[in-house]
């Protein structure tokens, strides 16, 4: 295949992925992205068009870019071998053992408290999580987004871990 044909195929593929990611934004987010990035309008111009304040547009911009980054990061990584360097405020995502921690979260007993997991993270990984909210947010927004939880795990078996298992694993 000639280089130009290959480049055209990659370009089409990228455009398709970007369009798909854009389609998953809210109407307001998508309109902002189109105005700002595709037509080159300034915040002031977009503000005049939409009636939103600059402060609201900044928040909309940040939210839209984060969604696009999340939506496209796996594709970029798999297709081009580029790992997106994302600034994260999530202490769990910033941990070098995030995959192990995600596994613990996936296998935890959903009816038990987060206390055994918090204790294990402190004792085994030196990660100080003071409240379950950080774990809940990580689970909801960062962990398990690509896992099919309908069958309780990949192998079809139960993935629940009781609190004693978590406590004994930390020893």
C-alpha cells in the first residue's frame, strides 16, 4: 500500500473516532468544541453566541476535554502506542500499583464496608485514603469502565472478596 493511501486510511480512522467521541458529548459541550477548536472562535465570541459567561464556558471546556480525553485515550494508546500523560487528582490512579488496586476494588464484597480495602491500601501499598468517597469516585469514574460486570468477572465466577480476605491479604 502506498504511503499516501496508508495515511489516508489512518486519517479516516482518526476522524471517525473523533466524530464518535464528539457524539458522546452533550449538545452544549459539542457546540463549544466545534466553535472553539474547529471554527477558531474566542471565549468572548462564544459567550456572545451562547449567552454563557466566560466562567461557565471554562467549566464547559474543561468538562468536554476531559470526556474526549477519556473517550479517545485507549484508542490512541492501542493504535499509535502513545500513552496519554494525564494529570490526575485521583491518588489511586497516580499510584504505580493502580492495576492491583483496581483488582481489589473489582473483587471486593459489595455488601461490606470499604474499611478493609482502606486498611489494605494503607498497610500494603502505603496509600493513605481517609474516606470511602475517594474509592467510590475512583470505582465510578476510573476503575472498571471497560469490564463487563454482568457476569461477575471475566471467568464467569464470583468476584466477591470478603473483608477477612482483604485483611489477611494485608498481613
